[in-house]
C-alpha cells in the first residue's frame, strides 16, 4: 500500500547526474545551470532542475525548475517554477538579472519568466530560506520579511507550513493550490483548492470550475463541517482576516516533523507526514475523507450522514423524489411539508451539529436578536445563525435561498435556525405537548401499577429471582430471558435519578456517541465506577423489541470479548442500558481516523481480530444459548484501556436453535456488513456473522471503509478491491500505509486471505468462527483459496434497493443504518 503514497510524491522523477550543491544564495551574473543546486542553510530544501521522463534522451527531456526535500528519496517536489512551460536540452540556465527579474533559458534560447518584479531592486539576491520559501531580497532593504518576490505567494500543489491559502487584498493576489495534471506531469491539473472569496471565507475544491467539495464558513474555531483542519498535537491551524489579507495557513508545533498539505491529481487533499522508519509519506489527515464531503450530495434541505452513509431530510421536510431516494439518488433533495407564508406566523427551528450550507450572506453589525428579527421580516431569508466568521466577533449570517450542502458533523458542526411554516411549528408544538402529557400519564400509571406489582411481589417472595424481576417490569416492559432458571444472570434495575446524576443530567458534554438506538453518554457513579449509558431515543428506528432483546440476551453472556451489561433503567417512557465504560470507545474511532489510526500498530490490530473472532465463536458455540449477532461492525467493537476488543450492541441479535438458515421478513443491519443471502432473501445463519467479520477484518487491515470506498481505476468496493489485489499477487498493497513493513507481512497476508474467505458470496464456502479462530492462531496451517466476495461491485450511493423491498419504515424514504424489506 505504501506504493500508492509514493505516487503522491512523483512517479519516475529524476535529477541530472553529478549535481553540484551551491550555497543558499544566487546573485546577478552568477551562472546557475542544469546540474547545480541551491541548498537552504538548514540543509532541508533544494532548488534545482528536475525532469519527469527517464525514457527520453538527455537532450529531449522536459526540465522544470523546482524545490524539493534534500534528504528524501524518491524526490518530493513542493514547488515548480515553470510548470506550464517545460524546457529542453542540456544548456538550461536560471538567470537573476540586475533589477531582480528571474528567468529561465534553454538550448533554443526559449525564455520563460519565473517572475518580473514590479519595483526594480538595487542589489537583488535569490535566497532559498529554511522554510522552503524561494525569495528575492534587495540588499539595500534588509527588513525582515520584506521581499521583492517570494515563491510562497505562488503555491503549486503543495502548501508548506507558513504558506498562505487565500487573498492578498493589497497586492490583488489570490493564493490557490492546483493539482498536477498527472503524477508524471507537473502542469496545472483539473483540481483547484482555494479560499472561496474574502467575503465568503470557506474552503472550496473545484474540478474544471465545478464545485467538488466545500468546508465552511469559518465559525471562529474551524471551517464548519470539518474536524480535519483543526488544531492537533502536530500542527496548529491559523485563520487571518483583515483589510489587507484573508488567508488560511498552519504552523508546526514540532519543527523536526516534516509535514505538507497536498492536493493530488485525483483531487484528494491530505496532510502528509514523513515517517523516517518507514521511509514513506503517510497521511496524517485527509480533508475530503468521506462521501459527505461531496458537494450537495443530498440536494437542497437534505442532510448527509457519514457514519452510516446516507441522506435524510431536515425535520419538517420530505424527500422530493421518494423513488429516487429508494435507489439512493438523493440529488433532488427535500421539500417542505407545509408551505411558507411570510405574513402568517413563520418561525424558526434550531438544528445543531450541522455543517453550515453554501451561498450565505453576512449582515453586519446586528445582534443575535436583530439577526432573527430581520431574517423573519425578509421573506426570502430561509435560515440564520450567529458565528465569528471574520475573527472579530459574532456576525449575523443568513441564507436567502435553498439550503444546500449540509452534513451532520458531531465534532465540527454548528447550530443553524431554519425557517418553518406556521403549520409545521404547530405540529412540533403539538408533538411536544403530547409527549409531555404522555410522560405525565406514564408516571401516574407507573406509580399505580408499581404499587400493585410490589404487592404481588410480597405475596410471591418465595418465587425465583426471575419472577421478582418480571413483576417489577410488568406493564413497563416484559423481559423473559431464554433459559431462565438457576443459572440466570440477574439484571440490576437502576433509578433514573441515579443515572441522571451520573451523567450530569444527560449533558451534551457527556455524550460520547450516537447510534440507531439513541445517544450514548459517559457517566460516573458516586463510588467512582465509570459507566456508558445507551438511552433509547423517542424517534429511534429501534425500539422496545431491540431493548428487550439486548437485556434478555446479554444478561446471560460472560466472555472477556463481550461488553458487560451492568443493568437497565425503565421509568415512564425512558429505556436505558447501562454498560461498563470503554475508555477507548470503538474500533472505527481509530482505523478510520487519519490522525489516530497510527495508534493501532499491527500487533494491536491483530489482537483485535483474534479477540472479535473468539467473542463470535463464544456466541455461536460456547454460550448457554447459540446467538447470531446480526450487526457486527467496527462501531460495535469497543476497546478497553488496553485496547482489548469487546463486542457490543445485541439489539438485533437472535437466538439460533440449529445450524440451518432461518428466514426473516425484517432485514435489519448496516450497509456494507450484511451478507448477500441476508440482504436479498432474508436468510440468516452463523455464516452471516462470519461475513460481517470478514468485512471488519479487511477494514482493520486497510484502514478504509467498505461502504463508501472509491478507487479511480475500478468500480469495486473495498472487498472487490482486496480480491483483485489478491488475484494479482499484490495483497500487501491493501495494508494501511501507517503500518510499517516488517516481519509480519506473512501474517498480514494470511489475515487478508482469512478475511476474503469469510466474505465469499456463497455462504457454504465460508469457514465457521471456530475455524477462523484456528486460522488466526495457527500461523502455518494451509488455507483454501478464496472465491468471489459478495457485493464486491457495490459502490457508495450507486447501490440499488431490490424492487421487492418495502421501505415504509425508513426515515424519509431512505434507510440509513437499517434496511427493512417485505414487512
């Protein structure tokens, strides 16, 4: 896989032989020819001539003036002076004339201007600074930072620390990054990464002048909707807005680390870090990392969700073209349920954790209340917010048209107030009143029934503990664990006041996750015990059955690789599950995060694979009852403080009484992890879990998601890509680039083979989990050759829901985490 990242540098780049190093300075009339170099004082950067074709003879090669890292091989070029006009021949010269102009000449006397200064210099000097900035100084004007010209003002495809992406308003310059045309052609490519405009400070990636991705606007802390370009232990993001300039840049917190921001020929924007022991550039942060970074992928008023990829409409809106949404074509977006009436009680509804939409307008010098009032008076004002967009205090930001390019961003989002019709506001108010009335009625009924239940318990105190628990739950929820009896594990019932106190009244600051069940909170009991609380959401597409299922099943399970259920809370309409707290959260928080994945070296990942396999094997063959999990995925594998894996979330699990397939009319699971026979025909068995494990194994090894994977050379998803590499004998290219090549290559290749065996299209060809455990533990046993994987051509939004499926239970016509068919 490391070979892919060599391509991010340059393929087949050569420097002329017998190069001669000069000092870091060039003065007028000095000869600087092909084969010579300028080297920065700190010996980090080099200026010289390079070419991109080793196949031509010396006299016909295309030569470019460039800057690269001195000690890194192969060549890593960070700036090109003549990218749109190559030079040929062996007599290429760089000339600094007496007034400070910089130009190039070749054998044919072709002249290429690198720069032509606006103000002549009396004693010009060309200097390569330690930062990699090539500057022209005036010897009679030696003020720090004042240059006649500098390469940092003209970025190519790379942004080094201190380079600016934005606008120099005094000079009338825009600093943008432009990709190479290809990895062997440094001329301008199709992708341009820029700060959109001084008035609209947001980052924009365009291809041939068409928006591809967008992040922003700046909200005072970050560009709205991304947590990629934010402060971290390696670099600090800087945003500056003034009357003279508007720009984004970054500063290194450790100068010994080599880091560069690159937009490559495929349009991927990454912070690449040089790793000495691997001798390779590895991605520290990928800016456009998921399908929700595609511009406007969910259409007007549609919200993109990256965790369980898909689109949903804002509340109060419905899919404009429901049939297209069922086919996962969401470009038409959403429409209002109630038409606006500017003169009849329109209002605003608050949405949180949203990437702010495109095409905003700033109304200056308005307080938050004035912002709302003025937006309400303007009939075309569809939304407003208040953010520190210019870095000098809160400003009123409004949208005077449809809201486009929204995504849910739990860490990088902002709040926005969306205009709603009077009818929608009444509907929301009615639902709130109904919920409050239902809650009060539930409390009263629960109190009366609770007294009755306790009386029954007093009469039958001699019965088994399970009878006592069932009586306590009567008329709230009925839970009867399979196999109840003397070995039945007791489930502690917690009072809601204790859980509320432990989670600081369910404070948003305590929320650590969000799933189909509802929000998950971290808490701590008075005795210091840390807990995780899953709270069933009122609008969750999971419900009582899943809650009952999880309490029933997990109470009976005891294994070091299964999460431990401490108890539950049932009070009124509240349904909560209380678990042991896993301080490192879930596997997906590491392997899919460019900054954190480096914390999971191969031995840790291998340990996670073995632990998950053992946990599934326990469920299938060793527990009191045989259980199929049905929702194994990276986010459902939690990690304790020593990175030991524990399988969680048994809401969709089922007891399995034999080893034959069973059929369900309700197909539930997560995109990318469900086996073909389960998705298409509703058949599930232990082999369904084996398939999910295989997907998880390939994801852990590659550090990429199966659902949403893209490759420029084919339409396969991650499984198909892995299978193709395996058939071509290049399986190790699947390996996450942050994993160092070592003596474990044989083990990694074996794990890829095990993963491919598990995801085979035919269920009967997949191994059992006991066989998988044996394959992982026995490093020398012979393995079968894998066959074609299931769903290997599925690709992001291009997947089509079978026509026989009924999606009535989905959210706004689209199922995100859950697929429901033939209800």
